[in-house]
C-alpha cells in the first residue's frame, strides 16, 4: 500500500511548478514517474503541464480514469488540476495506491469561485493520507493574509456569482483571503477596482 497525497491551494500557489520540480527530481534519481491531467485543462497545451513560471512537464490528458492503468514500472503518479476529475476518479486513485507501491501526488484547487469544494477535492480531503496546504498571500492590495478563496470577475470588475465550476480561461480570477472573499462575494454592489482588474488582466495575458 502506498500513499495518496493532496497538495491544495488557490490559483498561483505554485502547484504546477511544484509538480514539475518533483518530476525533475524523480528523473534525476532515476525514479519512474508518469503525469496525468484532465482533458478539460487544455489552457496552455493538450499534452504538457505548463506552470505560470514556465516549467513544462510531459503529461497524458484523460477524460476520466475509468480505463487508466499506470505502467508496470511506474513508482510515482503526478496529477495536475485534480479538481477537474470526478470523485469516482479519486476512488480509482485510492485503489491504485492501495493495491500497488505507487505513490500518488495530486495537485489542485480546494474551492471554486463560489466558495464551494470541488467534488474531487472533497473526496481527496476525505481519502488522502497526507494533506499539504500550499500557501500564498491574498491578492488584494496591502493584505498579508493567506489566500484561500477565488473571486471571479469580468472585464468591468463585476463579480461573477454562480455559474459552472469548470471554466478554464474564460474569465478572470483573483486569489483572496476568506475575509476579502466574503466582503466582495456577499455584497451585491461590490466591484473590484478597475485598476486591480487591469493589473490582473495584464498578468494573465
Ligand atoms: Zn485579503
């Protein structure tokens, strides 16, 4: 039986970069690994995992894990954007960890832009052997609290509530602390300052 790890954090908390660094270190020590990602995540590449700071990792994109079988030689599985898989897929990963010696590292978001757990992330919080919060600070000016939530907004700074949990690249997000999330999300007239939006839009281009 091997361990199932869940590294979770907000956007821009270096999850994909950490995955890439782990893959690099496994290769250096001649450990056999494979990386997978959900097919819905084609933001930067259909095959590579690309971190915001440019670290690239070769991966296989899968719709689901129903027919997924790791190679016999694999010692480590790295999973990017794990929140876009289903809770059934997480059960499959737990079965692999329980029936092989393959250690599994999952990286993903915990909550969506409505403050709710993604189903896969909820399942991982229940099933993972080890939980690893990845910390980064709130993106609101002068706030030094840890970011734990996402605010989704349009180009005018209007906050988007509800909507599909799985939306890749179609709108803009900011990673904020819990206090700022509720200040903005719970207040119907709240609007992100235009300047903050512009800075954020430039950063994500
Ligand atoms: Zn804050």
